[in-house]
């Protein structure tokens, strides 16, 4: 069994300060969230291809930053009911101001549960905890476990693999096989890994429609 647990308070405070500082340096740009514009769009395109959101599907973007996934979906004519959540109130304030037509919420599921009846067709975690802090990988696994019951169709999460060729000392890398083992043992046996040529990331997919077909 893979150990999972919440990130400690000091690590979360560091992340809040880290991204708030980057916001001051870069403003409302992907670089503030440690993305390049091109890299961010490529990952959003991959996620959209995998989850294939149908018209009016509900999407929870956990760790949403500025709500850039919502902007990407709109630009590419995906009419979805989007909700963005992030632990950083400064990012959520900007997201809500930029996209007033959709809900954003400061929220940490490790600190308080989502209402039992709250469900989304698709739950997305794009690069959440890619920054290296103590307990980042454990917290990611814990959040996947906590969010999965609120995914009606699928949960998708991207992360950086430990097999990456050129590592940066301040980025968090995860063993894909370990993450898959955790997901299959503690969340759903239908979990699978996906890879995309040309990207550093891998994707963990927890597909409930697959579970239903194979049950």
C-alpha cells in the first residue's frame, strides 16, 4: 500500500508565497504558474482530447490558477459548465474577475470536504504540485483519492515523471508506476497511464465509464 497524507501547513504556506511572488513578477501570464504559453496550451489540448467533454458537461479544474483551462475550452468551442478551485486566493480573485460568467472558489479539499452531493462529469488536475516541496507527491495522491468520488465520468491528472531526462532541482517528479499502483489499489482498478510524445508529463486517467463496462 502506498502511503498518502496531507501536505503540512508550512509546505502549503510556502506554495502560497511562491506563486504569489511569481504573480508579482510575471503578472497574469502562464509564466506566473510555471508554464510557458505554448506548453500550457499543449497540455490543455491533450487533456481535452482525453476527456472529450461533450456539450454542457461539468468540469472541475482543481488547482485552476487563473482559469486558463476555461479560456482554452471556450476558445475551442467546448461549451462546458466549468468550476475552478485553487488554494491561492490571489489567483482565484484574478480568475473570477477575468471570467465572471463561471464560478471560482478558494478551496483546499485536504482541509474541508466537498459536499457529498457535489459531482462533476470531469475532474482535472493539471500539473498540481509540480513544484518541489515536502509532501507534494503524497498530497497529490491524497487529493486524487478525495476528489475521485466527485467525478461522474473521469478524473485526469498530469505530473512529471522521475524518468525525465533533464530535471530541475525545484520541480517535483513522481514515479508513474508508484502512482498507478496507488490509484489501482486505493481508488479504482481501472486506472491507467497515458504518455504523449514530445511532452515531459504523463497522465493518470481514472475513468468511471471504463469501470462500468468492465464491472
